């Protein structure tokens, strides 16, 4: 006890007789005492603070409000760490944990319900005249390669993105924390690396199909009549190689996919281009577009499989039945149909023989 009292006394004496701190010197100095020593670079305390009237460390506010943010000072190179409180972060977190979750359930749920209801109402769209057994080339190998690369990549991106985004609420109750940790780690790497083949496939699709996806007047007739899907199997609007619905899917996937690629790559290099606020905006754009594109692809998969007879053949084998082409893409069929020689009945007069009639 005595030793502690003696030590405290010695420390008090040393502090009291030691050199006066710089800030105390600044307060006690007079014009006759000469200039006060400043920090390296020659800038005094009044030049280092937002308010020149602040001349003492006791006058400097701990937080400086800037654009509704609470920002302090840091001496380390990473200046963004000076932001202590960002009100927009609470808004983003609410979107991330609630808005995105329930919004995705609503959009995807309504899409699946609508497709189910349409199938129950309309059934599978059949080839009205039946299959002819004659095939017309529809897509080349490279066109199908680009389509399937983009399709499989998108499915991998969608599934991995859903795991990373909603796995905490959906998968942890089902598989537990340890299994979810391993699953989400794999999903993260899949999502990061599969984006590259997806983007390459988008550019290839844009190069080979842009000429066939320019909007035209024929698309207006297709849209007005919903592609003939609501009028019965006997009505099919005039179309080109791609109808209005296919063109809409093409531009949605290409443009939406490229925007998602840009925002995704920027999020892979955080703060390289923008700050915290910009990163939050990119995440919102990326996630909202992802949900919309997943809903669009649901409809695309439905039509290409169970929704329409003969549609899958186009990308499955690269050929379509001649009757399917005549009914659904008459404009394109008239250009691509194979020429077959006309064969007159045996009892027909010689003048009836010719070429090119059907």
C-alpha cells in the first residue's frame, strides 16, 4: 500500500513538472512567445478542421455530419472507414432482409401460378394439322451452343444466387448451419466464375440473332392477338423467324443480363469505382433484375417444353416439323421451306405438269 502511494506521488510529480503538451502550449502562448509548433506540413489545427474558428482539440467535434452521415477522421489510407454511421445502410439492410425476400416470393410465385393457371385453361398447344414428318433446319450448331451455354449458365447463376441470398432463412432450418456454410461457399464460387461464360454467350447471341430480333409491324399483330394462344389452335398470327414474344425475351435477357454482369463484376471489386452508397445501389439493381429475369425464363421454359408441341425440337435437334413452322412462323417458313417438284395426277393433261406448285 505504501509502495503504491509513493509510486502515485512520483507519477504526479513527473507529470506536473514535465514538458507542457503541445495543445496546452497553444492555449497558453502569447504573440510574444512566437509561432506555435504545428503538425508536419505546416498546417495548424485550425487548418485541419472544417471550422477555422476551432483552435483547440477540445473544440473539435467527434463526429462531423456530412450528407446525413456521421463521419469522423482516420489517419489510415482507407478513408471510407471514417464513416461511422450511414443512414442509407439501414434502408439497404431492410431491403436485403425483407423487401427482396418477400418481393421475390411475390414475383416468382405469381409467375408460377399464372403459368399453371394458363396450362389448366389452355392445355398444351398442339400442332393443329399434326406432325408432317418433314423437318426444316431451324438453328445451327453454334446458335444452339450459344443458347445452351447461356441457359445452363443462367440456371447455375440463378440457383447459386438464390442460395446466397435466401439460404439463411430457407436452408439453415432444413440442413443446419454446417451444411449451409459449405453449400453457400460453393454457391459463391459458382456464382462468381459462371458469370464469364454467361456473358460470352450473351455477346455471341447478340452477334448472330440481332438481325432477326429487330422489332417490326408483324410483332404488333402477334402482340395484339397474344400469339394466337388465346384464340384456339386454328389462329396463328403472321410472324418472322422470331415472333414478338421471342424478341421480347431476347432483348430482356441480353440487355438485362449485361446490366447484371456489369453490376456483378463491380461488386466483385468493391469500392474500386464507387463508395458504400454506390455499392448498395448496384446490389439493388442486380438483385431486382435477377428476380425479373428468372420470372421471364420461367415463361420461356414453359413454352419451350410442356406449353407447346414441337417447340423444343428447335433447340433440341436444330430442326422443326414443317407443319409447326407453317403454323407458328409462316413468314419464316415461306422463305425457308424446301422446294419440292410438283407431281401431277396420272390422268392429268400434259399442260398441267410443271414445277413449283403444291
